[in-house]
């Protein structure tokens, strides 16, 4: 129980960068994850055994390839005499090994699936409480030292920027789909749906475009996958849900024909919805799109300059002139903002996971990342876990606008997907009942579990 709680708290608080010690990369989330990791290592050492499960093997292979790619990139940058920000370089050098060690611990053991599911429930429940406290802080009902919950008109809670909080909310909301889908009792499904309310609301308050896109795309993906599961059922008798799925498919031509008459109205309503959920009512959307395209183009060029070998850990793009100018003109900025220093070195990220990996580790880093995520997706797809497949798809889509490989919640999701097959049978047959069951189907006897630790 203690290990699972420490892990869940660590994952939740790892994005609470405003609560870290001033000038330090260590905060309550990192401390929880560090203590959890030491406890897991101690327990594994006492058992004197570490079975090489398929999930553990895949993670080890990925991290070996990833470390090789970053090492080659560092050598390439040295040979090219490419300058880099030493502080941010060291930041990634420290973060990646910690991520590798703890993410591998997350899938150790044949019972990793049920344990990860228990932590997912803790994440959903404790996440709702954490977000409620952050909203109370923003409303003046509760105070937190060294915390400014607003980033101009965007909610960021305890995080340094709204994107960190929005990613956490997206992960929590998507994981509740998996919990609701695999719950064995109606009460569990209701509890899972209830735990999705605050993440969706707080993510909307963050006004992050990526969160809006993920929210709009996740629903159709989940419904499509559920239809596929129901229609491919091997049961001989046609159940109500199967019949409903067939009816929906047969009705698609009629629905499309009717929708064609209302295209302009539907488009207008969709535009209003997206506008309401976007930053500044889309006033700066065009500027941000232009800036992102510029960064992505520069990242691609930098990757090609290195011969597709990468330039090592850390960011490798120059800070855009528009951002430097904005810092000078905006005198009143929110507190606790973490900006790359304007020191003449290329220390800005592309804010796109594939391109950032391309600049750091070249083609090998991208291919290893795609291989691991493809393994995770195929695993959940074959296990017929629509919610978990949707969650990973949503996080990968979010990663097109931020670098997600340094986020602990992402590696927890990867670990959960890699052991999905092993959990599916246990969850549906009641195999999660280790000890007595309490509210929302969370077992009272909880064993250790694993997940990632990162310096973000």
C-alpha cells in the first residue's frame, strides 16, 4: 500500500514544479519517486531474483538503443564543435538514466499488471483531490507557499507552465477510460467516470490547444475501437451491444447524408467549441502556429546537419527572436516561470517529441521510440483494451506539441500498456481480488509497483 501510494503521489507531484526547492530540480514528487524506487530496489534485492518478462525485455532494449543514440549524438556534437547549454545538457544526462532505471522497475515481476492497475486507480482518486486543492488555491480558499496558479489568464496550478498541467490532466482523463472499461462492477465504472470530471475541467482551464485536440480525438478513437471489439466478438448469440453496433454502421450512410445538409451549421458549432477551449479565443493561434512551424523546420535542419546522428542530450535550437522580444516587453510576468537563459547557446526545444528526439539522438532515437510505442499499442490492441489504446494514442498526439519523454506519467502509461495482455484476463475474471475490496474496486492489500522518475 505504501509503495503504491508513494508512486501515485510521485507521478502526480512530478509536474508540480512550483513546489520544488528554489533553484533545485528536486521537489515533493521527485522525493516520493526516489523513496519508492529505493523501496522497490531493496525488495528486489531481498528476493534475489528478477525474471526477464517481455515488458522488461522491451524496455531494456529501448533504453540501450536510446543511450547509444544519445552517446553517438554527443560525440557528433563534439566533433562538429557544436555549442550547447551545459546546465540543460546535465539536466537531461541526469534525467534519462533515472527514467530508464525506474521505468524498468515498473514492469518487474509477473504481477506487474494488477499492481499498475491499482496505481492507476490511486492516480485517478488522488488526482481528483490534487486538482481540487489547486482550484481551491486559485480561488483563494487555500494557500500554497511559492505558488502562483495563473499563467496570465491560463490556469497552471502548481506547475510552472500550463502545458505540464494539461498533460497530466489528459493522462488522468484518458486513464479513467481504461478504468471504466475494465471495471468489474457498476460502482467502479461510475467512480472512474466521476474521476474524469475534474481533469477535463482543469485541462480546459489550462487553455492548451493540444489538450483540446486530444479531447476531441479521443472520443471517436475509443468508440471506433469498442465497435471493433464488439463486432469481432466470437460469441454465437447476437448481444444487444453487437446489434447496436451493426445498426450504427448500417446507419452511417443516412447519418452522412443528413449531416451534408447541415455542414455549415456543424462546422460553425465546432469552430465555436474549439475557439472557446483555445488560448485567448484563438487570438494568438496564428502566431503560435507560425512559431511552431519555424521551430520544427529548424529542428529538422539541425538533425540533418548532424548527419541524422543527433547532437546529444538537451535542447539544440536558438531561442526565437519573437520570444526574446516578448520577454523584454512584458514587464509583469507570472511568478515561477522557467525560461531558457539567453546566453548565446542554442537552448530551446522544438516542442515536438519526434523532432526533439531527432536533434538529440538522430534517426536511431526516433526509430527506437517508435518501436517501443508501437509495441505498446499493438499489445493493448491485441488485448482488446480500447481505453488503454485510446490513452496511449492521446498521449502520443499530445507529444506532437511538447516533449513527453521526460514526463513520468507518460512512462507509467507505457508500462501499463506493455503489461496490458497480462492484466486483461485477470481483470475480467476477478483476478484483481487480492485481499478484501474497498471503494471503487481498489484492493486493500497492495503490493509494490513500478513507474518512472524524471527531472522535468
